[in-house]
C-alpha cells in the first residue's frame, strides 16, 4: 500500500513538473511571437524611412541633422539582436522620429506634397498597428512573468532558468507628456 501511495505521489510530482514546464514554454513562445509581430511592424516602418527622407530632402536646409539622426537610429534598430536592445533603440528612434512631422509646420509646401502625405498616412497606420502589437506583447510578458514568479511555478522556472522579459514601454518621450493647449 505504501508503495502504491509513494508511486502515485511521485507520478503526481512528475506530472506537475511536466504541466508547469510546458505552460512556461508556451507562454515564452507567446512572448517571442508577439515581439516578432512588433518587430515586423517596426521593420515595415523603418523601410518607409528612406522614402520619407528623400521626400523631405528638398526642405532640409537646417534639418539635415534630424534626418541624419533618424537614419542613424534606424540603422541602430536594424542592427539590434535582442528584444531589450531593440526596445532601447526603438525608444531612441521614436524620440527623433516625432521631429519629422514637426517639419511640415515649418514648410507649408511639404504639407501639400502628395508623397509626404501618402507616407504620413502609411506611417500613421503602422503606428496604430505597432501600438496594438505592443499591447499584446506586454500582455504576453505580464502573463509569462507572473507564471515565472508565482509559487509553485517559480521552482520550475528557477530550475530551468526561465528569465523574465522586459515590457515594451515608452521612456520619457513627449508622447507621455500632457498636451498643452493655448487659446
């Protein structure tokens, strides 16, 4: 009788390890898949940058530094390999990228440029897609990190070296600040 109880207990522990390990693997794959979606949208956005730069070049008298920074930030992102590096480079790029659309205020002809308007509309659509993909990624990261940090899953997570993922957040950008409206 003791042998049967002991065998049942061992099988129950093994079953728990297998189920928990598989759950952590599944959630880790969701995180990777969701980041891959963000990466795809960001690459799509970065692919529009050369077209945008060439459209703006005629208007760049003193904005050449902004365009150079944008190209440099784009190249930095494209050269990143880890999600953490990509998130860091994306934050740098987003900060610089907002300056492009400020150019249209300085150049009324740019506002009327059909290529610029088309690119701006495409970029706005991509930005919406990126926002939704970030939400999904952060949700996957939240679920995965909770699974890795709650008992008893933390035991399996530590044994098999499941590391936490970072959230994709916007750091100290103008987007986080309140909009000032002057009448």
